[in-house]
């Protein structure tokens, strides 16, 4: 999207000695073009002329910048996910496990997509924008999927889910595939809230109601006429890969953080991407519910001072406080979603199992839940027909995974032959649930 507002960011990544590529300890960029059967000259990010400037300047036409971007985005994605799960992710091999290594091909070939493999390879294609291209994309221009932040994060998330839970990708059931797609969509969408410039701009243009799908500024009375593009632009926080969507004629990005609340839609949907999108919408429903609860006092104070909650009249101090709050909430939701994967049962599962895993993981993190996040998640999932498996009630206590499988206790035998009085046996049997 060129130098559009909020489109250029600087990511601080962990320093490491890099070989040209760049190639580091955990990430290697191999710029081989399969369609042209050639290698592109690798960038040396340790070159003093590049390093002193904080990296190369953004450029759509410079392969060196493409290499730099996929390295930086993949590095940040790997770091944040490993921080969330609390450990280094490994690639399991027969007899041993080694730290997962990502291999990225920024110009894999002429294809209108990006692909990944479970062994850590990610291939990004390039193509000509379709005739129906919209936004800032010109029909026929070359589109590089490696320049889409969301596409890079999406593919990296696929690889990291496979490393964290290989059983989820090995089982080809519908809900397993939907969960993997949902996690790979949630990650780039939640990363949007760390782009402070975009969040602040969205808060200003929506008067703090950041969950609007359209940012309509036409409610200014007496204001000068505004151009059509500004009257109903898409909300960049909710659209996944807006640039990719513009190139293929999909308004609002490839997918969105919003979806229907019709419970019957889940029963009808058999496409893993669309089914996963329902779960993504449930998570964002909970996120925005918490945002409303935690910022209502700020809006009350603002209105008590004579402020109006319409148009882009949110003062800067309020906008900064709202930005801090939603970023904090998004980071917690992100961490809990990835930690929940450790709490999901092995093999074939249903989407309701993820809800139970999320509730359990968040309970282990903080028992009293002052934000009300767990209740918001339960309500959002319930509205979309995502029901927990094997839970007698739809409440937090029953949704948490039990500490002990009571069916196994019934078959256990206690050898207490030295207890002549039988008191110890009676005590143990009476407290077996402990």
C-alpha cells in the first residue's frame, strides 16, 4: 500500500549475527524463484551501511527489502508465540527434537497464494493483480505476497501450530482443520493492535468504537464535504490482508474478524476457513466486550466534561488511553489462545474443546478474572453455536478441564495392608477426589 498512513512500521528484532540471505540461527531466507529457475542476490543486513540506517527503506521493487521484511516479520512472530507458550518450539525427529527452524522463500514462483510445509518451509508467490482490483492496487501490477504482513504471519502460524501440536494437523477432521485455520487467522489479526499508529487513527475515525466494520465520517454537521474514499473506508483492524484482498477484488480483505452470530451457520459450514472464521469472530466478540467494559468509565468522564462521542473528535489523551487498553487486552487474548493449544485434547476434537482449553489456561493464569474475559468468551462462543464437549453445564466451573479423570479412580486399587485399624483406608477413600 505504499506510504499510506500506518503502512510502514519498524519492528525491533533480537540481534544475531547474520549471513547474507539473511540467514540466522532459527530463520533462513532463501530467495530462489521456481518459475524463473534462478536465485536473487541475498541481502547482507550486517553490512554497516544497512545496519546503521536500521535496515533498508521499504520498496515494492527491491528484492533485498522483500528478504528483510519476511525475516523481520517471521522473527517477531516466532518470538511472540514462544513467549506465549513459555518455551522454545522444536521440530520432532525420530529419536530427538531440535529447535524449529523456519526457511522462507520470498519469491517462490508465479502463483496467487502462499504455502507452507510442516518441516518449516514457507513459500510466497507473486502474481498480477486482477482486473477487478480495488483500493490502491492497479489492475495488472505485480503483487508480492511476501510484502503482506498478514500473509507472512498466517503462514508462520501454520508452521508453528504444526510444531506445537502435530496431532492437530495429522488428523484431517473438519474441526481440527478449522481450529488450525482459526489460529493462523487470529494471530495476524491480533497483531494489528500492536500497530499503534493504525490503532490511534482508527480510534479517532470511529470515536473509539473500533469494532465498526466501516469507518464512516459522514456524520459531521456543517463540516466541509469529504471525498468518497474517506466516507466509508474499511476498518484496518478487522480486515485480514487488506492488500491481498484488494489485488483479487475482495473488499475488506481476504477474511474479517467479524462474522455472523447465527448458531445454525456452524452446522451448515463445511469449509475449514469459513468454519474457523466463526471461531475468530467469537474471540473478537469477547475482546471487544472486554474493551467496552474497561473503557466505559473513560467515556463517561469524557462526556461529563462536554465531549461528544461522534465523528473524529476524540481528544488525544483519551485516544492514547483507549489505545493502551485495547493493546493490553489483545495481548492477553493472544497469549491465552496460544496457551490453550497445550490444553486441547489430542487427536480429533471439536471447536468447543478449544473453549474449554481457553477457560482452563486463563484460570491457571489468573484465578479471579477481574476483566471478565472467561465469561465474555463463553457468551461469544454460545451465541455462535460453538458448544463444549462433555460438559454438563455452560459455566466456568464445568468448562474447566478436571484435574483428575474420575473414571480411572474407580478402577484403582489401594494396597493398605499395614493399616490394621482401617482408619487410613477410610480416610483415603473418603478423600479420593483430592
